C-alpha cells in the first residue's frame, strides 16, 4: 500500500502539480508580454512604422493638411504620429472629393 500512496503522490503532486504550475507561469508570461507590446509606441521604432511611412507618401502629407497639421520642416514620422493622435478624424465621405 505504501508504494501505491507514493506513486499517487508522485503523479498528483510532482507531475500534475508541476505541469499546472508550468502552464500558469507560461500564461502569466504571455500576458505580460502582450501588455508590454500594447503599451509600446508604434512610432518609437523605425522598424514598426517604416511600412506606413514608406507606403503612405504624399497621402500622409495631404491628410495632415486636411486636418490642419503643420508639415513644413517635420519628418514624416512626426506627421504620422500626430495624425494618429489627432482627435479630429476625417470621415470617409470628407476624404473622397
């Protein structure tokens, strides 16, 4: 009987308990990583915002002018950052002339 109890304790506490602990730690780490990714500023890294800046081109400048954002002497990254933080969005109807 002692062997059965030791086997049950090993399976329940060591294997099952250890597996649950590993899964819980993995889930916590995943959620921590996702929270950090959400709070990271898109425009802090050139690698993140390069596709937007490269593809937007003149449309970025036109949209900034529509919203009254000064573009002279500013980088496209600064302009895009201000466009995304702007509280004056242009509706789809206004954007098509």
